[in-house]
């Protein structure tokens, strides 16, 4: 009876660790791809909260992120 409970607990721990690793890997990929774009969004939000209405998103950052996504998607299709 006790060995079955320990085995189930060990299995649950292993599954939890796998989920945490998967989330970490996905987070790293998303931050790598969209990090500059997110930073630019926060910059604009901060400037607008500071009453700077002339603040705009940097189009080159957005276009670069879109290009990276397109490149990675085409790589995945192959």
C-alpha cells in the first residue's frame, strides 16, 4: 500500500518538473523573439503615463520581430 502511494507521488513530481521545464523553454523562446517589442511597449506605456503624448512605438522593432516569426514559421514548415 505504501509503495503504490510513493510511486504515484514520484510520478506526480516528475510530471510537475516536466511541465515547469516546458514552460521555462517556451518562455525563453518567446522572450528571445518578442523581447525588444515588449520592452518598446513598456517604454511607450511609461512615457504616456508620464504625460508624453508624442511617444510612439518603434516600427523597426515591430517589423524585426515579425520577420523573426516568419522566418521561424517557414523553418518549421520544412
